[in-house]
C-alpha cells in the first residue's frame, strides 16, 4: 500500500502536466471560439462557456488515462463514466444558458 502511494506521488507531476496540457489546449480553443462568437447571441456564448470546462476535464482525464497502465476493461469503464458525466453536463448547458440569458 505504501509503495503504491509513493509511486503515485512520483507520477503526480507527469500526470498533472499531461492533464493540464490537454485541458489547456481545450481552454485556448474555447477562448478562440468565444472571441469569434463575440457578436453572436448571448445564449450561444454561454453554451460555449459551459462546454469548455466539461471538455477540458474530459480531455485532461483521457490524456492522463492514456499514459497510465489501465487494463482494457478499466479504461473502458472510465470512458463510459466520463462520457456519461460529460453528456449530462453538456445536456444541461443549453437550458442553463437559456435561463441565464432570459
């Protein structure tokens, strides 16, 4: 148990940098998209604002998982959980954007 905790602590900077890098890419692309949508409707901009963090978390998680030694089953389960959580969050985003802009 203690050895696995020490290994996790040694791997933490690598995993954090991969997850952070993947999330940063999504954030930068989202910022570019928001700048292009500056003159568009407020609900559309709010939808993009709600989508960026969801996609950033998903890509960061998937990026970190890609370098970890998951079994095929564990990776599949993680992908299902991430997809389900992302779908729920993105499904709620249009309604939340509409409520905020109304």
